[in-house]
């Protein structure tokens, strides 16, 4: 078997570190060709020591030069690059077979598109890239002959529960049911949500994740982004996508067929499972995760949720369907607003309930009009960020 050469984009993050943990278990199958990070020089240095990649990329010149200085003279094969263009070069490098897209936010879009156009096996954790890229992203995958495999646990579960041949999906599948843990505020009095702190919001009950996705889980904007992600990955109409709260996160999502049979994927909440599945697909390899112990599993419960959401507690969820029914590009506006709002919340510039306020106001301020190119999308993203930033300033005033 030829070893897969893997580029891990965003290797210092939560998904990146879990990916390296799985790769480390299978030296005969996988080889790390490139590692990339924003500014965490010392973490990337440690990863370079352990994996000896050919390339290491930092987001900016200062961080890049610092890493290069620290690597110099060690006799490693690693060449250091920096900047957004270097990320695209790594993602489309002729020696790379597989790209793990684990950058957070729209910042990962260009490198995802580069990997798609270059026909790579593209393991997509970076859901924002697909939410922003939409049909343009899918067209790049199609044209480049790339293999797009979901890493988000829900989408991996759905992919594992679907028939192998995608052309059969529309005729056989009645609906997709995404499970949601409900996050840290599932049972908290909605009236008290306006005052929650960043520390409370990032303390997820079942998963340890990066800060941005943790806040998204607390607002349920993560589930909204995942509904949009599912729409693009699986091609079902928005009304055939549903969300149910399942606090234990044992069932990772389900597919209901026309005969009312439901197929689900279960497991302990450990991202190494979907990561190992994406890396080895269609094979199965050791992931390092614990198996479910059905003798100890106390309970699996479900809480009804109108798929349009819990208007008081999780008002953001409904925005997914709203954005999917609006002109193409609206999902990119929603994503940009949310990235700006979450950052402002984490910096204590707006309250928790300000996130939804910024998202709503930005959706009504910025008209999306069918972006046809990456430049159109980046322009729309920039306009939405400017509008969201203005909303943040208004809330602070
Ligand atoms: P994280 O914040 O822990 O890591 C993000 C990584 O991206 C880091 O390596 C960081 O250095 C890099 N990065 C950030 N901004 C960058 C920029 N502008 N340019 C270049 N690199 C940049 O995030 P995470 O939790 O690992 O999530 C990564 C992606 O995976 C997100 O899109 C998230 O929604 C998705 N995801 C995460 C989980 C999880 O369990 N953590 C589960 C499902 C999906
Ligand atoms: Mg998920």
C-alpha cells in the first residue's frame, strides 16, 4: 500500500492535534507532508520535531521567520513558508494526497478551494469554508475530481449511514436528522443567557474544542452551520433536514429512509473516530477512541425541538433554513456576521445575546447576490464583516 501523504492545515488546533494523534498510530499508512498554524510557533515546532514534515507554514511573516530560526541547524527536512498563498500552495502541492482542512472560519476557504481544484482527498472539518463557498465549493470539487469527506461528527455519521452511491440518495432518503447536545445552556433559564461569560460559554459538556466552535455550540449557531453544511454535502432540500436534541452525544446523527427505517451511527464523543474514518475511508483503522460500553450507558434521551428552533433559548438555529432559502451567498453573510460577533463576545465587547442581534442585523443590512467567483465571495464576506463590525459598535455604544 502506498503511504498517503497528508497536509494538516490548522495542525495546532483541536482537530489538528487529534488528526496527528490518529496519524501517529499508523506510520505505514500515513506520512505528514505539511503542517500549518496561524501564530502558535512553539506548538508547531514541537509537531515538526515529532513528524519531520517537508513543509511548515505560518500565517504571517513574523511567525514564519521565528519558526524558521528555531528550526535552523537541527537537520530536519522542514522548509518554512508563510502567508495565505503558501497555504494554497501546500493544499494543492503535487506531492500531497490528502488535505485535512482544520483551519477555523472563512480563513480556510481559499486553501480548501485549492485542494478541491487539485483533486485531493479533502477531509473537511472547516465547516465555515463550505457554508461560505456553497455551490462554488462543490463545483470546484467536481471539476477538480476531488474526494470530499466530512469530518464534522454529525456529517461523518450521516455519510456512514447513507448508501455508498450518492446518486441514490435523493430517491431513497426521506430526511436527515442531525443530533445536537444542546450545549452548556440547554437547561439554563433563557432569561439569564444575556449575562453568560465567555468562560461559561466555552465549557462544553461533552466535547473539548476550539473557542469559536465552543461558543457556536452554546448559541446553537454551530448546528445552524451544520444544517447548511449538510445541505451542501448531501444535496437534500432544506425541509428534509431536521435537528433533535440528544444530550448524551452517543448518536452522532441519523438518516431516515422512505420506508421509515432509520439508520444511525453511534460512538463515544471522540473526534478521532470521524477523523480516522476520513483518513482511512473506505477502510477502518484504530482511532484511539474508547468503545461505547452499552452495559454502562445509563440513558439515551431526546428532546423535542421544532426544527425551526427554540426561539427563546436558541434563536440562531432558525437562521440556517432562512439563509438556505434566500439568494445564494446569504449563508456566507450569516457566517461572516457570526465570526465577527463571536470574536466580539470572546473579547467581552458584546453580551452573549448580542451575537444573535449582530447576525440578524447583518442579514438584513447586506444583500447577497449569487456570487460567481472566489473574488465575489471574498467581497461579500468583507462587506458582511464591515456591517457586522458596525453592529458590534452600535451595541457597545
Ligand atoms: P482551533 O481554534 O482549535 O484550531 C484552529 C486552527 O486553525 C489552529 O491551528 C490555528 O492556528 C489555525 N488558524 C486559525 N486562524 C487561522 C488563519 N487565519 N490562518 C491560518 N490558520 C489559522 O479550532 P478547532 O476546534 O480545531 O476547529 C477547526 C475547524 O473544525 C472549525 O471549522 C470547526 O468548526 C471544525 N470542527 C471542530 C470540531 C472539534 O471538535 N474541535 C468538531 C467539528 C468541526
Ligand atoms: Mg459537529
